[in-house]
């Protein structure tokens, strides 16, 4: 009798857990990222290739560039990253698509996690 009661209780409890299912996944966290780069030999041709690649994605923008000094500031909006290493990889992939693979130095990286909907 006691065994039957325990089995019944176990069956009810385990069915309740199956019906509850896995916890709902929260939407992936996104961040606003600014990357300050120094690119050796940065010129108008490299700027043109970089801006063409950036123009393909509405969430990426060139915030500042100076061909004389080789300094470029790129901003990623709604980027699915939270770690500096992920930002470096994401930026290197962007630069590689633009044909810039050598002479890149990361001067500064800022990652700001998005909080809430962003609406007032």
C-alpha cells in the first residue's frame, strides 16, 4: 500500500515537471560596442572598402576616421557580445571582409550592455 502511494505521488510529480517544460529562454543580451583602432597605411582606398562593408549592415557605423593618423572608431549597435575577446573577433571578421588583415592595433574597446527596451 505504501509503495503504491509513493509510486502514485512520484508519477504525479514527474508528470507535472514534464508538463512544465524547460524554462523559457530569455532573449540574447546585446551590447553597444565602440572600438578604437589604429590601421597602418590607412588611406582613402581602405576607407572606401571598409565603409562599403559597414554599409551592408545597418547596426554597424564608422563614427570617426582619419586617414592621416590611421585612427578609426567603429560602433556596433545591438551586438551579441559581452566580452572583449568576442569584440576583437567580431571586428577582425569585419576588417577581413573589407580586405584589412594586417597592421591593425586595438587602442580601446567599450562594451555597454543594453538594459531594457531602450524606449523612454
